[in-house]
């Protein structure tokens, strides 16, 4: 159990961040994790395990996070193509609509960024920060990986059926084909990116303080959430600009001396805290009382702060680390063998 504990934690962290910390669902719907965890948690664990077992790093995790985002929103929910998603009259495709593609540029960039940055990347970063001694090593063996694939497939089927039950919309075949092709190309790209390297500075400059990194992440993520959809193409430009600024900044900082797990935690903390404050203005997707909504926002925000604090404490060496060899002699050797195979 201790060997797979990080994977179990990530399995539940992903849906909690994706839907509850964001403010979409209240505390009373925690039972929905039974449906949400297989899709979100299974996807996050699967992406993290495949990348770590093959020796790739964060660029590949982020790229596969984008694949997950497209898969969910194009195939599972079809929100990228549905002009009236679930009959909610949200008009998601209207801002910056592209007639030839049948998509809204605003909603496409917005929702794909949410899943890539928060549902997958932030969830993985927070969980890895909780287990710093096993940050880049596989958490599952072959059997665990196969089980994860099956759980994720089950979750995708269940969520697709739930969506179709509430909305009979089915996108045209060419939109599914286009989305599938993009997923395939991005997956190939993820495994053509440079593999993870041992920490080594490529410049003589020192990485900024984790506090500066976290503040930059909080500012960029907050700016992203504050851009009104009514801005249309200006909103799209703002989203892409913020994404580009953070990609360039992190790419530069991560090559400097001293960049470590505390910096990666700072990035995840900035993103998680953005969801936390934004939840207070987010309207839940289900009818709830104002009091329940507020209590839920407070409790999930406090939970996020606690997880960040606990991860920071572990990064400083607090509490015994969970080394698999402590309870399973040769466990790390078995993991290494499986990673190479």
C-alpha cells in the first residue's frame, strides 16, 4: 500500500482540484468522486506514470495534459462542438466563433488550459511535492498501470454516457476525426521532446526564490481567470499571451542553478490558490444554497492551503519519507527494472 500511496493520492487530488476547488461542485456532492475520479484521477495517474516510466519530464506531462483536455472536451463532453452544452444556454461557442471549424476560440483555449494546467499539471505537481523522495520514479508496477488504464477507460465511458443522457447532441464525424488527429500528433510530440535530465544549471545565474515563482504563477493564473469572455478575440490573445509568458519564464528559470522541487511546488501553489479564490465567484453547476456554496468554498480552499503547507514541509525534509525499500526490500530495484522494460 505504501508503494502505491502517491498514485492513490493523485487519483483523488485530480478530481478535487478539477471540480471542487474550482467551485463547480459543493461539499455535499463528494460522492461524485466515484464518477469523477476514474476519469480525472485515472487520466492524471496514467499520464504521470507513462512519462516517468519512459524517462521524460514536465514538457511531456504538460503536452499529454493537453491531449487529455482535448479528449475530454471533444469526445467525452463534446463541449468544444456543442452550441448549447447540456441545454444550459451558456453560449460557450459564441465568443470568437470560428465557423469553418465549428468551435469557439475563446472556449477552446479557456477549457483546454483549465484541464492542462489545473486538472493534470497542478494535481501531479502537488502530489509529487508531497512525496519528494519519489518525485520522478514510477509509483506503479505493470499490473497497476494496466488497472489504471482500465479505470480511466471506464471513467471515460461513464462520463460520456452521463453527458449523452443529459444532451443528445453528437458532433459531426469530421470534428471527431480532426480532434483525434490532433491528439495523435500531440502524443507523438510528447515523446519527441527532450527527456528529463539530472539537475544541472545551464547558466551561472541562480533561479529566483520560490516565493517569486509562486507569486508569478498566482498573478498569471489570476489574470487568466479574470479575462472576461465578452472580450472575444482579445480574450483569446490575452490567454495565449499569458500562457506564452509563463512558458518562457519557467523554461528560463528551470535551467538556472538551484531550481528544485520547491519551485515546482510554488508553481502548483499559485495555480491552486487561484482556483481557491476564484471559487468564491464561481457559480456551481448544480443548484445549492448560498450558505452551502460559501461553506464549500471555504473548506476546499483551506484544504488546498493545508496540502500546499504539508508539501512545503515535506520539501524541507519534514516527516520520514516513504521509500518503497523500507517495506519492500528490492522494491526500488523492481521499479527500475519495470521502468526500463
